[in-house]
C-alpha cells in the first residue's frame, strides 16, 4: 500500500489512530511502505487541517521524496516512514523558519542541528512545520502572520502555546509525533490543552537543537508531543545527549513519595475544574500504592516568576533589537507584533539588578529543589490554572498590561522547571465540565526523566486515554 491513488481516506484515517510505534511496525511488516505512511498523513492533513490550522508550512513534495528514498534503503531506523512535524522555530533543511513572525523572510534553511539529525537518522519524515505564536512568546497560537490554530476539542478554544500547532496536530491524529520547545511551559501547556503527552526534559539532557543563546540555553528544552507514553519516551532517548541511551519501556515496581501542590507559585488557587483534576490524579496515584501527601512550595514562588518574567522580557528585546538592525526603512510595527514590542520595551526599563536577581534564582533553584526531592520523589501540580481559554484571550494585540496579568497567572506552574532546569511531564488524565482536556503535571529532580516515564506508563495503564479523541480528529470525523 503506497501510491496516492490506491490509499483511501478511510485507510489514512485508520492509520492516523495508531501511535508512532505501531505505524513504524506496519512498515517493518510490509503492510505499507514509507511512502504510503507519509501519503496517509498528507491525506489526513488535507482533510482536517483546513479547520484546525495546525500547520504553518506544508512540505509534501519534500516529504514524498524523502519517503521514497527510504523505501530504497536496506538499513532502516526504528521509525522509518513515520510522519512528524517540526515546529516553526526549528531549523529543518529545505523548509523556512518563520517562528510565527512576519519579520522573517521565508528563506529555506540549508542545514539543521544535531537534534533534527538524530530524528532523521531514525527514519522520521517531516511533512511540514507546525504553527506557533511569534517567537514563542505567548501561551496561545494566534500569530498575526497566521494561521490561528484551533483546539481540536473545540474550535472556539485555544490549543495553548507556544507549541500549539504541534499539540493540536498530534491530538487530532494528523501525525503521531510533533516537535515542541519549552521555555516557560510551551510543551506542557498545549499538551494539557489538547490532551496529549508532553515532556519538558531537564537542562543539558538532549543534543543541541538551535544556535547558542545566553537565555534560551538556560530556559528552553525540547521534546516530541505524542499520544502514547512509549512514543514520548522513545523521542527522549533518541535525542538524549548520551547516544544509544535505552528508552524506558515499562512501569516500575518502585512506589514513589508524591508531593501534591495545588496553589500556583504566587499562591493563587486554580479553577475548580483544575483543582478537581489534580485531586483525582492524586487519588489515582494513592490507589496504585504511591505515598501521596500535600506539601507547600519549598521556595519563593513570587521571586521565581518575577525573575522569569524579566528574562522573558529580555528574550523579546533581543528579537526587537535583531529586527531593528534589519529594518531597511520599514516600521517595526509592520514587522513585529504589539506583544513582542511591548515586552521588549519592558526589558528596556528594567534595572540591571533585575538581571542579577534572575540569574541568582537560576543559580539557587537547583539546590533548593534537590533538597526538597530528598524527601519527595515527584511533585504533582496543575499544568495551568484554568481549562483552555477561548481564542482571543491571549492574542498578541491584547493590551500589554492585561496580558501580563492574565497570561502569567494562567501559566503560574510551569516556568519553575525552566528556571531550575528540571524535568516535568504533562499527562492527559482529566477533562473540564465542558469536556476540554486538563493535564496533570509531574515534576522531578535533575536527571529523573526515567522515573517520570515509569510513572506515566503506570498511569496510562490505570486510566487509558488512547481511545479518547477530540471532536475534530481522525476518529470523530467520517471520511
């Protein structure tokens, strides 16, 4: 099964319900070739993405060439022919890196970094780029450049951000894997909103993904969104700094000491649906024999978030400065979004002492959390303070003061792991009263990704989500 004229839409949708491991197994068994697997993804995208707008760039011709080349090679990787999406900020040869911004030229990239090379070596075929907010600076995927990505569970709601297109595509079954980058929650936020699995690895655990940057190297970590734990675990092992690392494949018999923290870093209580979701996850963990107990934050959460907001502002200022140097007579306002410009202006008004305080937080947080994890193996918290918001809530043209208050209150839990360099995973265990996904976040100390995956396998078996599909997906939409 390979040619476009022999693969039906029904077959393509059926394949889309499989995770990456099962799709790769079809190629190994000879049930389909790599070209057919990629063609099935293209058919799904053509059918479903006009509503979702999860892709910012389609690379179908390139993907077909790469898949055909794989079918002519005897030695194959573990994921030969499996389609995936690169985030719009990830350099991928032959595709543009727009980063969701009107300021980018659309020039095709000539080479990628080791992260992409590792994935390509295993046979993954990128069928395009996923949409994102401008430079990943917002928690919703609504760039003025377009497209505005919609949540497959409800087209009126946001899929989150900044990896919103990636999570929406995986949730709907367009592709089984999609790259996400997480500088303040940008893998975990959309994973929670869209009901998929999303790991933010710890600092220095994966090979290099992008060019060096003083702030991004500290805050940003990368992974692949997936519907199954095994797919996410494979992606982490494959891109790990340690080549040939074994992936976690099973739950562990070890019972964990799980600390539950319900309030946000600034002490605010979450939405009732989020509170109930975390309580339900805690009860599930206790029923499996884990020791679950409530605990307070072992740090000054307000200081952590203030430091994060200041560093986030400096990231925007770097983007503004880079564009100002390339203006060529154009206005900044025609190239960059209001939020990017306002956030960059905020950085210009920060005293140098604010940077000192931010880097002080980054320096002391690992030791503070390590001391806490001496008596707790894992922390369970919400991912976000409320269910997925309606589109427009965090749009880039919402007034700066409003966004500063509302968006950072919504992401009140995730920046801690970026500041500390520790791992955390969002698991799709719950839903709001309106049926929108609500993730539960498990965080651990440096180097404990394997413990998070072992727990995730156990929870996936105890409360399966594989057959839970959104309204706009390969399962719910009739070909």
